[in-house]
C-alpha cells in the first residue's frame, strides 16, 4: 500500500524535500534544486558562493555544516 500523492508527498508516497532556496550555509546561498540525477536518495541543491562561484551540494551536508563554501579554495 502506498500513500496518496496528497500534500507533502511526491510520487509513490515519498516525502518531498523541504525547500532550502534562499537559505545561507556558511559562504553558500542556495539558489535552487539541482535536477541532475545523483546518488539516490540524496537531494542536491545549486548554490552560489560569496566568491561568485556556482556549486552543487547535498542537502544533508549543507544542514550538518560539512559543506560551507565552494571547493575552489574558499574558506568558510
């Protein structure tokens, strides 16, 4: 039995990831969800660093503080 696709649930009853757009994590600001297929079940977000570089980060690493800047030599 699967859950209905009502509010808060996507296809097949899988809970939708909360939006992080506009949130700041260290030097990164989340600009949108990255739709490139990646490692399931991880959710990836497109981010903009204070140095101007764009990067993609996993949601769990943003929330835990493990990803705080782009990988181009920036220091958080």
